[in-house]
């Protein structure tokens, strides 16, 4: 762990001036092990003992860090390993929106998926989440984590922020977890200390302003922008938001919080935000602010140039037996049948035609020679009707073999596609044949860690 002497001088001078007598406590906190926190998936039956994260309904602190890679429940989407401070987005969303109503939400810089999976747990099922990541390999990881969470009212896109400016007034909520200089990560990632410099702070601030300028047109009047970073300095936080206010009509939203949480409420000019320091909260460095757009509406209508092919009635009838939701609409796209909520089909269809899509809705099945091969995303979906498929509960040893995409003994399992479960949580599919079985776990998802 880095020591006080290792901190960049410019960073130390600025933070010492800001923190005063508590600066030494801040430095001491960097030498301590960071707390371990996870967030449960409320749609999957799983319990994990831990101390509650005070600002999140499903957040838990663990007493020690397990080897998450070797926990099949983690791969089933039963929980997400997430830093506790960033779970504060729950308060930001709940206190600034009516979550009983359908909302269109954009998580702009979403990889690896912590905030997007959190948003899915908070939003109504008739809300649409667009989870975007500009860097393609990170977008693939984001898609994996979204599929594990199991919701159908989401699509993962791989676009630049400026691409969304064409969707004038489309989103009710936009979350910008902006790329930053990473000051709040000094305890967990000591490389962030070596990479820090005043020039990099300035570079990040300018990039963040470009992102905010690009995305602002896509936010509807009276819509909510949630802006957050994992850094402390004002250049990347308050000053950026005051700059945005100088360009546009907006108001800052105050969030009532419990003083015992240790979160610092900050104000600069009329800006309001919330800053997390590791010596004051059980979490890493973090900043968050919420603003409401106060501008006149501009007309916008979701346009679709052409319709994607709906699955045939015969296909839809068979696939519908596999899912709980009655209101899913089924599309056929490159021999892949995927389901989206009917109420969101027009919006999602238009997005598919205009943006680079990694995945949309729930991939249900691939059609091959008039037969259906169930998709891995279906196994992890909260809408799966498990009773429609043979099931095989496996031990921890066999669960790990399955997750490594190794063969496992299926005994006298019934021929056909079999759902592999661990502690009653689906992990994926096996295709049981007469004399053998095929492990259908996605090869790009397989774990490579040996048992300990």
C-alpha cells in the first residue's frame, strides 16, 4: 500500500488544504485494506450474511474477501461485487424520480456493469435501460454482466456519447459515471497514484465537459442527470457542473442523507454534491451530484426506418412456453430469437437500427434446422420457467467443472437440453445425448482459476 510520502505533491497539497486536520486520517485510511462489499440481486433467491450498506437496500459488507471467481452463485447473477460508495446512486435515483412510472434511462459509461445492474433492480419492468460503453471489449464484459442479472428491459450499446445527441429529449434519466483521474481509487489501485498528474486532471476535466455537452440534448426537459466520478478534486466535479449550468438552464437537487453515513455534502456557488472519503465512510473515494434540466421541450419522435422481423406465430407460441412474462414480443434476428417487453418494442427496435447493439432484451434461442437451442441468457433470465426443462442440481465440484466448460457426469439425466443448477440457481445448459453430453457454457465466459 502506498504511504503518505508516495502521494503526488500537488495532490497532497490540495487535499491537505481541503481536509485540514483530518488529512492524516485520510492518509492512514489508504494503508488499510479496503472494505469488501457486494449487492444482492433481489430477483434471485440467494442470501449472504453481511453488514448492510446504509445507503443501499441490497448492499452488504463482508467480513472477508472470498474468492468470488470460485463461487458459482456469483456466476449465476445472484449478486454483484460492487464498491459500496458507488451504491449511493440508489439514493440519487430514488429521491429524484417516481420509480413506479416507466422511465427511459441511459447509463452512458456503464462498463463493467455495477451501476446498470443496480438500476435494473430499482426500475419498474416497463422502464427501458440503455447501458452503453464506448470501448468494445469493455462493452462485451458489460453485456455478460447484464445477461447474468437476468432482465429483459435493457439493451447494451457500443456507441460514442455524441451519437446519443440525435435522440433529442428521449431520456428521463441519464447517468454519467465519467472517466476520471481516479483519485478515489488510490487505496485499491496504486497504479492510479503513479498515473496521476495535474495535466491528467485537466485532460479528464475537458473530456468530461465534452461528454456532458454531447449528452445534454438527449435529456428531456425536467429530466434528471446523475453525474459521478471516483475523484475528489473540484475541477472534475463541481466546476464541471457549474460550467454546464453556465451553458444551460438547470437546477441542483439536494438529497437528504443521514449524518451518520459520513458523506460530506459540498457546495460551491449554487452547486450541490456529495463527496465520499475513505476515512469517513466504509468505501472508496467518490463524488455524486444530481441536476434537473430546466429547458423548453424540443419535439422528438422515435423513428423506425423499417421493422425487424417478428418471430412467426408458431415460433412465438413455443418460445412463450419457456418464459414467465406474458407481454414479451419475440423478434428473429440472424436466426436468434430474442424477447423484449411489448411496451418497449418500438423504442428498442428503433435503437437497434440506429446504434451499435451488443445485445437487446433477452436472447431466448437460436434456430437451427427448425429446432430451438436455448440461449445461455435464457438460463440466467429472471423470466425463465424452470419447470419447462429437465434440471440437474450439481455439487460445488461439478459446478466449477461446468463453469470451466469441462465435461461433467450427468448420470441418467433425460435426453435433451438440461438446466444445470447450483443451490437452485441456474448456471446454464447441458445438451444430454444418448452416449454423451455437451457442456454449453459460453467458452468466452469460462473460468480459468484452479481450485484452492
